[in-house]
C-alpha cells in the first residue's frame, strides 16, 4: 500500500509541476503577440526567477526530476519573458 501511495505522490508532483509551468504560457504568448513590455511587471519576473532557481536547487538536492524539469521549463519561459520585455522596451 505504501508503494502505491508513493507512486501517486510522484504523479501528483508531476501534474502540479506541469500545471504550474503551463501557467506562464498565456502571459508569454500575449507578450510575443502584443509586444507590450509593461503588461508584464519586471519585479514579478525577477521574484519568480529567484523562486524558480531555488526550486531547481531544491530538486537537485533531493534528486527529484519532476521538480527539476518542470521548474527548468518555467525558468526558460521566465528568462524568455525577461529578454523579450527588455527587447520590446528598447524598441519603443
């Protein structure tokens, strides 16, 4: 029974990571389409960047691949939004 619960925990963690990662897609797509850098607050992106980096470190310490991979994907999206935000701000 304990092994079954452990397996469910892994799948719950994977599902949570996927939904969390996907949550960054709409603002990223909106930023790409509208090219309005002020629509995404820079402070929020920096705080999120720090949090994602800490989650990745935590996942590495625990050797927990779902945490590492899903937060790594979110980190890539976040860095992309920061780069695009700065790029669009320069071009204004």
